[in-house]
C-alpha cells in the first residue's frame, strides 16, 4: 500500500489540508531546483535583474505549476486524485499561458533563441507529464533535458540571445543533478508503492533533500554575492 502523500517530506506539516495538498502537488523543493537552473543560465552572463526575474517566474509557472499539475492528471497512479481534476487542469493551463506570454514577449523583443527552447519545453511538458505517445517521452533522459539542460539555456538566451560556453558547462552540471534527482525520486516512489511500507526511505529522502536544498542554497548565495 502506498504511503499517504501528505506525509511525504516535501509536503508542509502545518496548515489546512487544502493548503498542504497544493504545496505538495507543486513539489516545491524540486520546483526551486528548476528555477535555480534557469537562474544559472543568466548567471553565465552579465545579467539584467529584470530578465533574471522574468525567466525565474516563467519556469516557476511552466515547470513548477503547469508541469506538476499535468503530472497529477497524467500519472497512472493519480497520486493527488483527491484534488478536483478540472481545477488542476485550469491551474495548469493558466500558468502555462502566463509563462508562454512572458517567453514570447522577450523572444519577439530581442531574444529569438527562446523560440526553439520554448517549443521544445512545451512539447516535452505535455509529452512527459501526460505520458503521451505510449509514454515514450516519460523517461530519465527527457527529464534531464527538460528539467536541467534547457532551463540553463533559456536563462542564458533571455539575456544575450545565445548559449555561452559557461552556460554549456552549467547545463551539464544541472543535467547531472537532475539525473541524480530523478533516479533517486523513482527509487523513493518504488519504496512508497511497495507492499511493505515500513521499508526505510530515509536514505532516499536525505539525498533528495541534499540535492534540492544544495542547489537552491548555492543559487541564492551566488545571487547575494553578486550584490554585496
């Protein structure tokens, strides 16, 4: 039997059930990672604070809100099935619409490299999370590309309309961290879905916490250092 999702480590232990469910469905530590990766791309340039905020908001809405909502709808196990599917779908589409509006604004303004990145991310967002095409795109490689590599590219492209060498290096690091995250997350889910719930998931939780917290803390620390 699967452990109650509300008891998982990334779900707040305080507040009403609806609040906890909404935070849980967004997987906030993982969302913080993808937003951080988008920021890394901007850090690879002499970045504009306005565009840094824009790309971070874009990825929070697109891969943080929209993708996770679609995942709740597309997952065969329907882990957040207690939430109304119609509301989840509306939240996903609204968030994605705002994210696309932000991306299109800068793409048409002076950053056309965002077009291919945005098209790829949008396709993978639906194909991965809704498990389209018989789940052909629901795999670790697609996750690493969509979650780790492309956000760094987008963060760089919105600033200088190209992919710098530093951004390529950072995308490799982000990809490696994303691979660790998804591999550990899949082991964690396997244990939770196992017949023996008492199986210890402590090691997996520690890895997931260290990776997500480490990425977020490093990103925040670097940002602070740029302005101190």
